C-alpha cells in the first residue's frame, strides 16, 4: 500500500522508466520517490546498478513497490546499464532518468499525452531546470529549443531525462552505443541523432524535471572524461553517415556552421593536418553542391564563412583569406551586404582569438 492506495504490478505497463545507477545510494532515493509520486501511475520502474559497491541495493529494496524492478551488472557505463534496463522492460513507452535527477509529478503524464495525441511522433521531450549544488549559481533552463535536426548535428540540446519514446521505434534505431569513447558522456546525443534519422521529434515547452549539477557529473573537468575525444567520435561517425547517405546534398541536412564545428573537433584533438584535409574535402563537396543548387544567398555565404574560419583555426590564414575574398567578390554579397556583415560582426564579438577578429574586421567592417 502506497499513500493509502493498494498498488499492484500492471501486467502491461504503459511506461517503463529506466534508471541506471552507480554508487549513488545517497541520491537515488530522491529519484525513486519522484517517480513513485507521478500523477500517471501506469509504469514500471527499472533500476540497473552498474557495478555499484555502496548501499544502492539496500536503498532500492527498502521501497516495497511491486513496480520497482532491480538488476545488477558489472560496471560498463551508463549506455550498457540503460540497454539492460530497456531489454528487461515491457512498457509501450520508454522514459529515461539518471539517478541524480528528479521528475516533477506531471512529467510522465505530460509526455504520454504528447505521444498519445501525436501518433506520427517517435520521441517527445520537455524542458528541465538545471539545479546547481553551488547555491551561488541560480537555477536555469539551459535548453528550451523546438526540434531542429540540422541543429542537432552540431550539438545536443535535449536533456536525457526529459524524453519519452516509443519502444517500437527501437526496431530501426537500436539501443545506446556502448563504445568506450562515449562512456558516460555523449552516448545520449549519439542515440538521439540515430533516432532522429528515422522518426519525428516533438518538443513541449514545459519544465517537468530537474537536472542536478554537482561535482559528480561527467562533464566536470576533474571527472577524467575526455569530451573532446567523444565529440570527435560522434562528429566523424556522423560525417561518414551523412556523406554516404546524401553525398554533396549533405549541406541540405546540416546547419550552415557545420563545417566549422566538424573541423574544430579535429583541431581540439590535435589532428591539425587531418583538420585541413577535412576542410578541403568540405570545400570540394560544397563546390559540387553549389553548381547543382540554387541555395539562398545568405546560407551559401555562411557556408563559405564557416570554411574560412575552419582554415584559420587550422593555421592556414592564406586559405582563410581566400574564402573571405570569395565572399566579398560573390555577386550575392552586394545584395545582402548589411545583413551578412551584421552576422559576421556578431561572430566577431563572441570569439577570443585576436588574429581572427582582426581578419574578419578587415573584410566585414
């Protein structure tokens, strides 16, 4: 009996909530209580201990609710723990939550209503408020963006515990990637990218959960996690996929600044020569693309701009100059000069590199 109500395990729960955990006995109770307090009670809660050595099992088993299923495995990272949870689950919809995060009471109902009423949507997501252990930092909603596939190729703006997706979609998406390069880091972004290759996403602009920021998060500098390596893995794998599938039409499927982000990930990993080779390959792809398409002038020039700053970042200032000259000599530039110069100057104001600032001001001020 929970809160005065008799609780029985549903034969076919609508939602499976998957919680991977590792040595968070001091936190996981808050996560469990938040799930059990949902206004939508048709769920199973699957907790997977990823090789925990603390009292996690004792904490979980103190909750006498038949909907809670507990599994243990050898330590292998969040992706492997989530995958085991998904394999053991039976719900129509799958919800993800990390052991240090919190669902608000209407979280599951909000997302279930979204998928119930939009049968063409494979994955729905809401917003999360970021709560900092450091009380001097105010809580904030870091991301609240409607879905844009092109934007997702550049960075992940979907917080893991805000999503709900259809189990049936896993037939074409498969499970989380357990590659060691992604362990406990960007495996969620890589999963969302593959998922979105086949299914529609929908965003509901509502805060329905808390994402807790503390020194135990993997993105902290002292966590030992190599984010540069993980970004390189995801971006290069995606580039291979996108070029294989779309050829030179890749520029119809990525953000205008995609070339810069792709080349930059090579540079961040010390792969300077490879970065230049990729910049040159992107240039060749774009030249083929531009001959066969009537791209909007602004988008076309932004792509050239991205290629220019990529070459500068790789240490090839002469090549960067060439790209910027192509822009100002381009017939379209005179038509949209004010608009484009405003864009370029917004970029100038955000970058720290004095040399690049000076070069861009030379051409666009």
